[in-house]
C-alpha cells in the first residue's frame, strides 16, 4: 500500500511491482541449488527432481534478472527503491530468524 501512495502513476507502480517480483522470483528459484546441495546425500528416487536440472533454473533466473535490469535501465529510481525494500524485508527475515534461535 505504501507503493501505491508513493508512486502516484500507474507506470511507477508497475515498475516497483515487477522489479520486486523479478528479484524475489529469481531469489526463490536460486534456492533450488541450495536445496540440492543440502539433500545431495538422499536417494534420488525419494526426492523431487526437476527436468533439465541445471539448465532450466538458470534460464529462469536469467530471464527474471533480464527483466530486473530492463526496469533498472528504464527507471533507476523505482529499481533502487524496490531493491531497498527487498533488502529491508530480507533483513527483517534474518532478524526474526535470529530471534527464534535465541
């Protein structure tokens, strides 16, 4: 809701939203590499496998990264503010995870 009041125009709202979505989708797709490394000791028949494993996620991440760079080239202010918002929420996640450990 903050973005709606801050952006004022539909193009700005769309740039913020798509930039944040592209960053978060690329990040969540990159976690497949972390999960694969953590579950490497498991039997291949008992875990879910992705067809064309290393190629398909890399293409997905590259496509969303291209979208993020495209928005950055079009509207640097929206992209940087979106990046700050993403980093802020990432910090909130790690701080809450740290408090749960304590």
